[in-house]
């Protein structure tokens, strides 16, 4: 069964709305951030990483966002252009707002934490006037990153895009992408996550993210009940992630599909999610069966946590396929499908 | 047909969420505000006026709002108590925010304008923490005044109340109550009005207010199409007002009922709407036919525009009935039902 | 001895910098503000009242300030024009800031309190760009009202005016005019009051205001020591007020002159200070002996507290003289000079 | 002649007030910041660098400032402690404010630019309550960095420290340290620089910085006139810097002393100023002749621009002496005194 219809006449496979930032990852890692002395600079921000991931896999992406009007703004738009991502709707800030920075502390293979610079931040300056109905109509789907909902005016920009997606019959993918930094309260998350989830065709989130989304509706809904609730609204596919336990996609026809992580030698404890999302969505755009989308996502996630960055290391389709093949040869066909 | 079910076991007929303010109306009117020298002080704010109106008609109301921590805050809560309105969920501001003030310029019977003091305003400090599920569960219905959506944190307080009303199966009445002052952009109105309208059981608004609400959905929907659109969501009754041309209630069973204004010697050009809303809702709570609700609302509106205030002059049921009777005797039974 | 030299070739006797606001005084007074129902509107704000006072006494004043762009802004500039005060440097706000409002609670002849509306207030939007060296050069003296120092950008506008007064050899009169509302901390008062006092030729303040001004210099300086301290800086005349105990002017040649209040049937407990300041300054501009300036100031103060407003009731020189004459006839020549 | 008296009974040679930040200098320099990929992290901020410089030279410093409550806050306080700088009056921010970051673009030996992160910045949260009279009394001198004046509440903290220094007879060193980023207008610089300069015993600034300081006093004062103006206030030594042309110290007894840069193979175009200031002040604290202070400062400046950082490369007294000796042997005794 095809859960979503993508209009082939449209110019872009996916238009993503949300943040582009910079990651500074320590070269001398496995120390505290206070102790690390040297850092490498990478493009970052979950929807930006997904855009890079999808482009490397051969899909055509556009991006709606705000960046700083300085060398770092140059850096990220140059990077996008090099990857073939359309930057015509990335707007420069005029009020001195800066690109978000994420300094990563990698203590060991599993434990990491981040120090974020997100005060008067460029990405959350996106505003309703930046949202262009004609551009949204050029995407076969619109991805809204939940972090864009954390503050005005970006919040209203994302909601306007949601309304215009509905008006132009553009499927909406909602990646909850919970980042506590800019949110004022838990209630606000519950309100805005639920408003967007209630209009989305695909919802991607962790168990914790679904709890935040459902807190004002029914705080006790577990996975199946949650999926059923959102299917009653507009969702066709609801993906609930449980970290290293794996993740499950619930479809509106009552089916469910589960995937587990592929084995890998980790370098760091983060970055897998964006690999997962981009490779999973790649499968959807290709019209694959849901379980194949999940497998591709899971493989890409493993490749990412084994590497130093979240964007620069995004694999090609060839690389993902070859990694899956190797794993299956080594561990058996069902290695991740468990 | 009964369009709404009110749970008789609940303590209050209606809980209203929104602003309480003070009106200063000139005693020496029919001049500019610069020229008028003497002013009378009245309780004001659309939902506050509706609460007073319903109380005078014998209904039990509760109120959710924020007021200033000063003598003016005393004034409005004292006034509410005297009218029998529950003030247990009216919270005092702690950051020096002041009660809204409206200075009215009454140039003649038809032309008036207002000068509003709404900077760092008490009512828009209402926040999500002020919203109490147990209190909402005590109301047979919840009225949300659209002005509460104009700014954070009041916006999120109103949206949380909306979620909790749904969770507690409390019918929602949405009074669009458009006041341009605190809104940042037209897009924001379109977004938030539409979110609440999409969840409301009763929607009350002028033609202009419906245009604002529908701008991101379909800017060309006229009355019938608009009513049909909201009926497809959750609305049972959609009331669209056309000023002195009268107003029409569209019900979810496809009927429509129209009322016209009663003749009156006007004093001022405003204040009718709150009389209309309170008397119309009174009829709904009494279980009347929609056309009788409208007639009662229209009569109360006429009484209000003939008097100096919007709250102090709210009529009793007796007074409305007697005024309708007089009009019908003088002008014929169909005077407003035309 | 002439303590100050005023350049007769300049166009205005005095240019005042600070707030213009509106007072709403209850017509039904001797009640709480919650209980009073009817209010009269008057021009208010200490420097505005002083400007009106001096104009009524026949002096030519100019004013530097910001007012709201609405009917209330019209009201105060119209009022100034009618009084002959130059309004060429009163600027309209563009960001929706409103004129300050003061609602007065008059409980009895002595006890009053005020409820101020000063959030996002017009007068404190005065900014450095509004300060015009050529205009300051047209005044024989510049009066800076201390309330203008309470917040940026008005604070920097006042300090720029202070620098330009020094540059253009314009004597500076500093009226401490302490109003707690907009100040963030006591330290800030100590800092900015002391900066301006250290450059002023005349300082007018109550004992409490001098304590605030000297808190970071020497919190224990009493009247004589305080006057001596400021004389070592730039001050020629230091006037320290002790309410109904009277007030004393200390001059830089080591003299001191004391005045007491004139007897009067009070209506209210405020408003005397602005009458005092305008009549005292009138005497200075006329070249009178300091004790005569004080007597004129004290008489005007008494007339003000016997009347309903602080601006509309400002007396002519004729009226002050006649009142002094009456008092002296009734109570003896030394009635106030004690 | 001894221009300043330092009280030997006090605990610290110098207490500095101002910012501590982090510099990220590219390892792969001589490229644009967009192109550089790898960065080294250093302690930064002019007064922080001067504190490190003085400590390396053997003087005991204390610091008044605000830092972020995160790993970067740990980094800078740990660094200070390691250098022997007292951190008892460095306060952690509680509102999520972050440490300032400076990303340096080193295009070649002369041309560099910086990209600053200074939105909701930790250092400018220093407030008047953080200023402790007892601590100021423990310093033989207080250095105020002009950047601390750029915004409230840090502005008032610096001004309060200035008042308390005067009250406790602590000499004040004013380093104008002009950084455009956080200033709202040129007028504000003119106002606050002049207020502090008017109370300072030593003023250090470039020609451009003196122009900014004097703009509201007399925009045309050249070096000699400027020095004379500040000597008439409170200044004993006025140092005016002209970049590679050298700098001149004007003393209150009418003398002047000029120094030129020492020859060096530059790595970058910045960092010299902080080396200069720390070594110059070292000489003052040692009681040296002014020309010897200048020579020591100039030599330290040259060493700094030849190295990769502004703090980590601060030389010991031994290293400065040895460098001066080498230069004199190579180029002649008068190499810088020219």
C-alpha cells in the first residue's frame, strides 16, 4: 500500500523548514569541553543534516530558514549550494542575530552533551512573511522540524507553512526534534507539537517526544494508542523511536514494522537520528515498502554514529547499500529486522 | 434540535477566559477625546461585559484572567463579586503590569473611536500555569475571547484551556473579538483564530472577523461556505454578524436563522456586541430555539447602544423581555425577525 | 550677589527636559480610587507643570520631550501652545508608546497616593537623536527633571543635553523629581542623580532626594555638608526641602536662606512642589534676592495644594503677590520667612 | 616624579572589571572564516588578557565579572586560577547568558577581522549588586574596561565601581577598549566614555578612542589638547596610541614620552594592545620611569602579534627583557625610543 501520494510534477522532493547551525566537534575528544582545545567546524542542525543526507542520496531538496549575515552565514549557504540544495528561501537576518552553535562534549562512545549558543538566534527569526505559498507548492512534501515551534516569530512561520501545505495539498512530515533550549515551558511544547502532529501525514519522534506531544491530550497513551490517535487525525505513518531498542513504524492500515540498530563501532553518542530520517524518507520517496525504508534508515544511523560529524559524513545510497550488504553477510539477513 | 449538550451537574453555566479592563467614557461627549474633560469609569473588556450580562440574566459565571495588583485590580474584582461572578481564578500580576484602559471618543451617535492603553498589559500575562483543568471541568461551557490569543503568554494559556476543554468534554464558544492593538501581524490572526475556530462548538464573529480567520485557508469563502467549512470541523452553530444589516446563525443541520436590529435612539456606536453575545448565550443555556436566542441577543444589543456604558447598563431578562414586548406592540411581531 | 548669569540674547528663559503626562483627578474625592467614579483630566508631569507655571508668570519656555501619537498627545501639545510654550522639540512616538497617566487617590487633605501608567511610556522614549545643540543654545538655562534619567533611551538623551549645556555654557537646573516607578534599583538612582548633580548650577530636591543622590558618595552627609559638597563641584544654589518644615537654599558664598509654608486650607497633599519650583525660578530669572524667590515659591505651593489640579491652577504673578499680601496682612510680615 | 600612589597595604596590585570571553583562532589561517575548518580555543577579552599578562609578570590581580554557568565558564575560571588570578568576584550567570566568543579571521599578517558572539552575553550581565566596596578597597588600583559601559546592567556596575573607587581613594585606570558590537549609538559612547575618563587617573586609548570620548565636549581636540583637558580633570597619565606610528604618554606635569613598535615577524594583526597594557602597567606598579614602562609595553606588544593567541602567549618579565636586549643588540639602543 502507498501511504502517501507525491506529486511528480513538483520541482523538489522535499522542502525542509527549520534551523541550520554549526557544530564544533572537538578533535581532542573523550575529554570535557573545558579541557578540549581544538575543534572542527561542521554544518549542523537536524533539518539541515537531513537535507544534506537526502541530497547525498540523490533527492532534490529546498530549504526555508534564516541564517546570520556574516561569514558563518556564508559558510552554511555555500555548503548547501555545493550539496545541490536550493537556498533561494534562506533569508539573512538583519538584526545582528547569529547562527546557532553547538559545541559537543564527547566523553566516550556513549556519553556526550552539548553546549548550545542559541540566544537571539538566527533560525528562530524566520517569520510568517518569509513563508511563500508558491515555494511550498513546489515541494512534493514539507518537513517541519519541531524546534522551529519553540519561539516566535519562527513558531508562526512554521504554523503558516503548515496551513499553506494543507491549502496546497502538500503532505507534511513532522520531525518532533525536541531541543529543550529555547522552549519556555512544557505546556508550550504540548500545545504546539500537538497542533502540528494533528495535521501531519508522517510523524517521526522518540517515545519521550510523543509523551511531550500528548501531555495535554492524554498523558498515558503508549505507542499503539498514540499511533491510533494520530491516525484518527491525519497521519498515515507514525514512527516511534526507542533508541538502541529500535523503532517501529505504525501505518494507518493497522500494520506495524520494527527495525533494530545495525552493529557498529561507535565514535560518539549522537547524530544517528538525522541519518535515520534522511534515509527513511529517501525510501518513502522511492516508493519502497515501509520495512525497507526503516532498514535503510537504521543503516545510515549506524554509519553516522561511527563518524566525527553529523553532516559531512552523510553517506551515499551506494555506501548505505554496501554497508547493509556487509552486515548481512557477516551477521545474517535478519540482523536489523529482528 | 439541541445543538449543544450542557452537563447540568457542573457548577457554572459558563467560564469565560479573557480580558477585564476599564472603560473611561466621557461625560461631556460628542467632542474629541482631546477636548472632553470629564470621564466616568466602568468595568470593560468584551468577555467581562458578557460575564456581567449573563449574570444579570441569572446565569452563574466563572472567569479566568489576570488583573493588576492595584486599586484598579480591586475595582474590577469587587465589581465581579458584587455581580455574583466567581473570581477564584482571576490572578493578580506581579510584574507591574497594568489593567487595560479604553478611553472612548464619542463624536456622535454613530462615530466613535477608542484610545487603548495596552502596553505591558495585565490580561495578556495570563499564562499556561494559571489554567486549571479542575476549574474548566466545573463549567458547562468555556468561552474563549479571541483577544487572549494576540500575544504570549496569554495565547498559550488560551490554547491550553482549549486542549483541556476538549479533554474534559466541555463545549467551547469562540468569540473572535478582534482588537487590532496587540496583534503583531495579520498572519498571526489567521493562524490562531483558525486553530481555535477549528475546535470550537459555537463561533461568534463579524464578517470581517471570519475573513481574518479564513485568510490562510481560503480567503474567498462567503457566509454559507464559511459556516459549512467550520461545521465540517467541530462547530454546531456559526453566527456571522453584519452590523446594522443584522446577523445569521448557521446550524450544523443545514438551517439558518436571521435577526435584524431593534429600533432604538442610540447614544453611542459601540457596546451592542457584548449585549448580543450575553443574551444569545443565555437563550442557548435555557435551551431555546436559535431564532429566540437571536431575538433576545438583538434586543439586548439595542438597549446597550442607547446607554452610557457597556457593563453597568447590562439589562435583566425582565428588562429585555419588556423592551421586546414594547417594540412588537409598536412596530409589529416581526420587527426584528424580518 | 548674582549667583547665575543668564544670557539675555537667548530666545527662551528656560528650556525644560522631561515628561509631559496626564493627571486624572477624581471629582468625587475623599474615597479610594476603586470607589471614585468620575475623573477630571489635567496636563501633568512635574517639568510640564513647571513650564506652565513659569509661562503663567510671564516667562518664555521651550520643552524637550516625547509624547504619544494620539488624541492625548494632541491634548498636551495643544495645551502647551495655548500657554505659549514652544513645542517645536516635542516629538511624537512611533512605536505605540503612550502618554503617562497618573490617577490620583485623594483620601483626605493630607493623604493621597497615585496609580501610575508608565509601561512603554512615551516620555522615556526621548533619545539622544532628539537632542539638538542649537535648541539648547537658545535657552538661558536648561532644567533637567531627574525622572528622565530613570531609563534608557531617555537617560542618555538627558545626559547628552547635560554635555551640550556645558559645551554651550548654559546653566543647568537639576530638579531631582524622584519617582520610583521606572527605576530598576537604588544604585542606579545614586549613580545618575550624582552625575547630573555634579554638573548642575542649581539643585532642587527634598532631603530624601539628596540622600538618594549621595548614597554612593557619602550616605551620611546632612544638609550643610551636602550643600558644601555640591558647591565644590559646580552648584551655585542648593535648595533642600523638608516638606511642611519648610526649605532652605544654600548658596555658594556660604549663606543660607529658609522659608516656611504659607497657611492654606488644603484640598490635597500634592502639587505644591511644582508651584514652588516655577515661582522660585521666576524670581531667579527676575534677579531677585534668594529669600524673595523662596517666598514666592512657597506662596505658589500653597495655592496649588488648595486646588484640584497641578497645572490648570498655576497662578499668575499677580495672584501670588496678592495671596502673599493677604497672608502678611492677616498673619504678619514674617509669616513664612520665620 | 611618581604620578600615582599605590597603597602597599592592599592585597591586590590591580583589580580589573570587564569581560572574559573565548577566542577561537583558526589553525588553518590565512583563509576566510568560512573556509577555515579547525580552531583553537583560548581565553580572551581585553581585561582578561591584561590580567593574565600582569600575572605572568608577577603581579597579583583580582577580577570582577560575569561568566556563563557551563563548561566554558569552568574553562575560564580554571584558567584564571591556574594563573593565580583571584576569581572570588567572578559571578556565574543564572539566565542562560553565554560567554562571549570571538572567531578570528586571519587573512594575512596585517588583515584580520572578527566575528563576535555577544547576544545576551554573560559579561554584560554584571550588575550593581555584584560590586563590593570591600573588594575594591583591596586593590591598589582599579582598571575599568570601556566595553563594560556598552550596555546595562554592566554599565551601572562599572559606574558604581567608579564611584566606590573614588570613595575608597583607589586610583582608576580607564582602558577605553572600544568594541562597536554592543553599543547602541555613538552618542552613548561619547557620554559614558567621557564620564569615566573625567574620573580616571590613567587613560589608555587610541586616537580614534579619544575622538569618541570627546565628541560631545569638543570634537576637534588633538593629542596635546586632549591630554591637557583630562589633566584638568583628574588624569595623571594619558596614553594616546597611534598604531604602528607608536604611542605617547602625556603626564600631568606637562611632559610627554613617545615609544615606537619593536621589529617583529608578525603572525596576526591583533593582540598587541593587551600585551602593551599589561607590561606598561607592570612598569607603573614597579615605580619605573614612564619611558621605561612604555618600552616594556611596546616589547610585549610585539611578542604578542607574533604568536597565535592573546592570552596563552603572554610573556614573563624575563622573556620581555630578553627580547628587548636582543633587539637593542641587533638594532641599537634607541630602536623603539626613537
